[in-house]
């Protein structure tokens, strides 16, 4: 990376990694509530700033919005689970719009099958994990949006082993949350898994999309 780019842009990724990784070690309550929620949101917020600085055109704006809604949802989720989930859903809908307008021209049968499986299996698993909890159908509906996002990412022209896998990690993190809330996974184990999967997924999605844009492939 040229020196100018290193000075101007990589610090946002470094700051994102700093807050994203360090949050894992303080999320058990060692830091105060409101401050901790901002710490949590900072990891993806710096990804949004990175995307805004490095992105180009419509795709750059969309991935910036995806990360911005994710960061806002991270903060709000600490105070209101349903409202935080709604913000995530908005971000996923924006991501679906981004990925669907950049579909892979010659997707293989296996790639299409994987995309369809993500679309259908994600809400089915969410429903199985949360039924008969109150509002289980909202979890399944939200999971449908997440699955659609992941399926669209997998069949888009963005690199599957960055953006596609990042979207799958997001799906897995949400399914673990549902398993935790329904008591089907021990809370301690779930807490250790959710954040690394979620933040790693967001990091892969943001950097994969931006690097593709910068190479002029979209």
C-alpha cells in the first residue's frame, strides 16, 4: 500500500481492530454500561469511516450505510433488543440491494444452491431455535432478512472468501444468539463465540467490498 494511503486510510482499520478486539476482553462488565456500549459500537463505526473514505460511487455509499447501521445497532442493542434488531435489519436490506445489483454473471450451480440454502435454512433454524419463545416469529422474520443478505453476498461478484464468508459468519453469530436466548446453548459459551464471529464477519464484508471497488471490478 502506498505511503499516502497508509497514513490516510489504514488507521481507520487499525482503530476498528483495536476497539473490536479489545471489546472482547471488557464485554463481561469490567467497564461501565453506557461507555461499554459506545466501545462496542466503535469497532464497526470505524469500518464505516473506512468505507466512507475509501469507497467510490453508489457501492461505496451503500457499504458505508451498512456499516453505519451496524454500528448504531451495536449500541442500541444494549438498551433495546428489538429496536437494535430493527436497525440491523435495515442495514441488511441495504446490503441486499448492494449485493443484488452486483450479481455474479456466471454463478455455478453449487454457488446458487449455497445462496438458496442460506436464504431458506437461516429462518428455519432460527424458528426451530426460538420456538415457542415469545416473539419467536419475529426472530424467524429477522433471520429471513439475514439469510437473504448472506445468500445475496455469496452469489454476488464480490469475493466469496471475503464477503461471502463474512456474511456466513454473521448468520452463525445470530443463530448462536437465538440458541443462547432459548437456553439451547450455555450463555457463557455463546458469549465467547458471538462477538468474534460477528465482528470478524463485518470486517471481512467491509474490507472485501471496498477492495473490490478500489480495483474497479464493480
